[in-house]
C-alpha cells in the first residue's frame, strides 16, 4: 500500500491567535499551503481542503480544476466538525490522513505506514509523538471514531486537536507512531530550515485578540497559566514581550508589569481595550536588560531561550528576581532540536536537555508538556512545548 485514499488539509488564513496564518506566507512563487498540496498530490486519490467559514472563497485560488481536489468551508471554531462535515459522503471505515497546511515537508513515508496500520490493525487514530518537529507530522483518523467523538461533543480544545481525547479516553484505539529517525538526517533538517528562512518565519507571530479562537490559542494560553500565581502588589517583568499583548493580559492582576523587547518598533503595537496605567514598555535586551537587580516578584520568559545563549538569559533572570520569586519559561520541545526547522532558533531542547540547563539556576517546581493548543495533562511532561514553573532559591 503506497497511496492514501483521502487526505484532509486543515487550513486557515488566520492563526488561532488571530493574526495571518503562516501557511499563507509565500515560498518562492506560491504560498506554503500550495507547496503542501503539491507534496500530497502524488500520494492520494482525493484531497479535501477543510477551511473555516470566515475564509469562504478565500482559498478558491488553490482549486485549479484538478478533479481530486475540493474545498470545504464551515465550522469556524471546530476542525473536528469541519472534517466530519467535509467527509460526510465517505464510509465509516475510511481512514483519512490529516495534514496541517503549513507542513510542506510532511513525512509521506510515515503517513502511508500510519494509514496501513490504521486499516490493517484497526486503530482509530495514529499520530506522531508531540515532541517531534511539527512540519514533518500528520495524523490518521478512522471516520467512525471522529463521528462518534463529534456526537460526544468534547471540550472545544479537543475539537481543535481531537487526537488527544481519543488517546486519553477509553473507547478509542490509539497508536503513537514514531517514524524512523534515520530519515531525518542533518542534511534534511538543514534543507527544511533554509526553505523556512525566506518564507514561513520571516516575521514575529501576530496576535489579535478580537479574532483569536481561544480553544486553540497556545500563545495567550501561556500567560493565562501564569495568572493564578500573581498577586495584586507584584512587580512583574515580561521578557521579549513583542507588541505587549501578554503584558496587558497580566496587568489586571498585579501592581505593575514591565514589558521589554529588543525590537522597539514592536512595543505598544498591541491595543488593549481600557488600557491600564500600570504597564511600562521598554526597549531592552533580555540578556542584559540594564534593570535593577532583585526587583521582580515574577518574570515570564516565553519562547525566548531557543533564540539566545541560554546561560546568559537564565543568569539575567536570576539577577532580576527577588529571592523566592517565580519565573515561567516556555520553549518548543524537540527531540531533533540540534538543527531547528525554525531558522531564527539557535537550539530547540529535548525535555531532559532543558531541565538540565534550567536546574542550574532555579528550582523547577512544575513541568507541563503542552501537547498542542491549550491541551496538557497533569503529570505528563511530554508535549510540543515545555512550560516550566521555576523558583529562585
């Protein structure tokens, strides 16, 4: 078996955080989503682009008259219901491949093998490990299982990523499939990194809270996970704050929030309704902020450590924190992070590698493996993103 009967390309012009989705960025002479479809085209008999209703008509440029390609629009907040609706004419025992529109280098050898396992063994879902480079990954679902899950109507976060409720709940037969690492050579990782450099990751990720879909918005979710730790008199520092959206999220819970970013042009770009007067935005380098020592009750450092020299950043956080104060660190979790596919990342860390470095500076009180979106399970540190709750001794 070397072909896929039906492939669903999950696509949107807008990210879960409300900005332009990276799949719409140009890669050479066409958007990334077109490159993804081109890669899939040689393997499948039918490709369905499943896009939200707010995109209706906006992805029609991808329909070039190829009989195997169709586009379904609908169900803005629920990819689960969108896929179920788009495949309503297919039999229950059909096993479909689901690919993110961004994944232009999806591992097709793994995808074919995953479908074979679903069909021959009877798995309801076959998926990649979370801590694997996302651009290579895909999922296989049995339609009868997706339809049953839609009838159950789980929490909206599982509408975004249904594989996790199917993995964790009784009544479904799941498999986590680990592809052969022999195929993921350093040359392949470098090639994908170079392809991304001029297209996917050219700009900072946009956040627009008026358009965000909360159930899938991992970026804002990081800050929401901090809120229970905050107190009204706290002095908080938000490192690499970008436009200041996270600074604003925390401002209602503390005395003052200072947001710093090395790119001064970003600061203040985020407009918060009823802007509070306890926010300060400063152009500064997170490796050498120039701020007074021992001043902060809490520091957030989200998606930074992979961009910089880690010891310099962690040492600066330790210098700025009061004794006994918390810092919160997040970063991609990647078993192949020595050559990240994201070109402005210096290094992406395995869980053990991250803990080894951070533990030199702080007591790590809690380790959360964010699976995808806003999904995590207590006691399970494996995810696509590592979130650490740390305390200065």
